[in-house]
C-alpha cells in the first residue's frame, strides 16, 4: 500500500474510533446523568413543598400512592431482568426484586394503617416488610460478585466484618446519642435505629463489592448503589424525624424512597443479557479493606471508652463478635487455600492427561498417513500414475500443514502462558482478512458466507488471522457436511466484533465456558474424537491480549455463534 493509502486508512480508523469512543463515553455517563436527574427532581420537590408550591395535602396524596407503587414496579422490573440472566446474576436480580416487593408491601401496609384504620403505624406489621427488605438487598448485592475463586462463606464473613465495623463506628459516633435522645418505649427506639443501622450495612456492602470490581463490571452497581444510598437517606431522615416527632406523610424525605426505587427499576430496565458477574479488582484492596475498618472501629471504641471511663456492654460485645469473625475468617481462608491447592493439582494432572490424549491422537493420524504415503511412493513410485502421485502429494501437504498448525498452536499457548507474546498492532481490514482465510480453509462440503463491508481495526494481524482460522476450522470440524457457516466483522462499542455462526448441533449450555480452556472440549467433540482443545483456547487468549473476550451463544439458525470482541486500541474500555 502506498503512503497516501496508509494515511487514508489511518484517518478512517481514527474516525471510527472517535465515533465509537463518543458512544462509549455517552453510555458510561448515562447512569451518572440519571442519578443526577433523580437527585435534582428530589431537591426540586423538597423546595416546592417547603415554599408551599405543592400543598401538604397534594404531597401527602402523592406519597401515599407513589411510595408503595414504585418499589412494586421496581420489583417487577428486577424479576424481568432475572429472566434474561443466569446463575448468580439471575439469583441477584430475583433477590433484589423480592427486596423491593417486600418494601412495597410494607409501605402499602403502612398506608392502610394510617388512612383506613387511622392508627399510628409505628411500630406495626409494616416494619416487617421494611426491615425484611434489608437482608434480601444485601444478599442480592453479594450475588452480583464473581465467586468463582472465592467461597460465599468468606464473602459473607468479609461483609459481616466490614458492616459490623462500620456499624460499631456509627453507634459510637452517632447512633448512641440518637438512641439516648429518642422518646417512646423500647421497641420504638430499637426500630428507629434499625433502619439507619441496616442501611449503613447495605451501603458498606455496596462499597465493598464495588471496590472489588473493575472497569465495565462496575456498571450494574452505579444505579443500584445510588438507589440504595437514596433509600438510606430516606431511612435515616425518617428515623430522625420520628425521634423528634416531626414526620408527616408527604414529607420531602419520602423522595429518598421514591427516587431510590426509581433508580433500582431503571437499573433493571437497562440490564442486558450480556452482563457478566463482577470481576475481581485489586487484591490489596480486597484484603486490606476489612482490616482497615476493623482497626478504625477498635480505635474509635477505645477512645470512647477512655473518655466515658466505663465499659459499655454494646461496644464490648461488638468488639468480641468482630474478633470472632476475624478468627473464623482466617480459618476459612486457610481451608480455601488448601482446597485451591488440591484443586489446582488435580486440574494440572487432568490437563496433562487431556494434553497427552489429544495431542497423541492428533499427531498419530497425520503421521500415519505421511508414513504410509511416503512408503507407497518409495516402493511403487515408478508404477504410480500421475493422478495417484498428485493425490498423494496433495494429501502429504495437507497433513504436514495440519502438523504445523498443531505445533504452532502449542508454541503460541506456551508463549502466552509465559507472558512473552504481545499484540503487534497495525491497521487491518478484518473483513478482507476473513474473506482470505475463508477461501483457504473452506472446502466443497462447507461453503462459508463472508460479510463484505470494510472493517478497519488497529489489531495484531497475525493473531486476528489465527482467531478467524481457528473459529472457521472449529465450525467445519464439528458440523455435518453441507452445514451453513457465516463469518463477519463489525464495529461495536470499544472495538470490533468477529462472529462465526453455523447451523450445526450447537454447544450445550454447560460446556460454553469450559471449551475456551486449554485441552478441554465439549462432550460431543470428545465422543466424536475430533480436535485437541487448543484452537478455542488460543482464540480466548488472543482476545484477552487485545483487551477483549470470547464467548459462544445460540445462533440464529439453531447452531452455535462464536463471538470475539477485540479492543482495537490499547487501553480502550470494552462494553462487555
């Protein structure tokens, strides 16, 4: 390509990156703008009520209906979002929806007591719904965390340690004096403190899980976390107003509950099927955060005890419980490490066995043919016809290429594992690359349809070629003759998406994650004795080197659709 052509391609690539980057930035800022909009609406409502622009009667009517309808709507949207997710993410949305419904039922009960029975609804059965929503919301947030390498018990212990430390700090600094100033019998005092205390724990868990996530994985918690924060503000304000006997239905503080569940509903409405569990963030923050808060709780408590000159039972019992949690957490960590070591050794042994079994089979087949063809040429060379000799030569070439492909794959896998293989990026037309690779690998039994549109990307051309080649060979190898296969590349938010779809038997749900691991194959492929489990592993590793990922889903024609997302510029965020 001449210099002018290179400049033109680079300009077109930068234009595409600029457009996609702008779209990605809009997507990232959309959640923040939504939170800001809800906050502005709440402030405007409070000002309108305070200035008399909205009468107390109108505010009361608005509060009586919307504050219990909104959480029910949010709960329904969460259950709808659960239907589009799987495993822990589905459970998380179900629990979050159940939490919203419980709160909505509690508020409806509160309204019934006040408006129909004309009874002061505190304390009442409504508090069961309100406080019952708390553990459901906390469990939902924990479900959004990725627990592949971390037991649920350890996560709960971490959450208990963090929440307990923050709760103890809040008790010493704020809640204790609020409890002393509150009026009414003991149950009223306890319930008044239960709301802000529970919200402190939930807010802490949100921060804990959010801190463990990174990049696009934090997105599901932006609206949910802001919504729970608004609920915490509503609960804290409600407790303070009740303690001072100044709360009334329609008070501006009700906007905390209304806006909170509006944000939760919007989060569920925007949830996509492609959302993944939150990935682990930095190990240092994960390990240190519980202990930093525990040290802070101990320091605050010790100072309070020294200043008061006594040993308050709540603070002492709180510290003892936190110390017990730390001890149990250490035992769990040791047990986990032992289990992970044993599991890792078993996985290595299984990988070794799979490697020997797969590679020996894949080496034996071409080597057997090469040996037989060479012997035939040596022994019967003069008696062979030109057509037979040509056919043998073509098969020798095909099987030697098959051996070369296998060995190159093994070497690349080793280089990636050692961390010595990095992308050498250059402007590449992926559609043209797909068309060229397809023409090389396809045969008369598997025609391949290729998308023709130009798709420029800043990627490693050799690695992109290997991705396309492995995906196409995988489709040819694991589908019956005459099966439809298509391949295309297109731009998407943050990079380019390579898709290879076929009309074959598809990939079972339980195999869709494991097949991208080295020397692991789907059960149908193992039963058929085809492949080595190297090709898709390389596809996933090359995608990760480009800051992307690889996955498989159902195709439009009932087969499998393999997709690879590549960030076409170093450092670009990906919309996973």
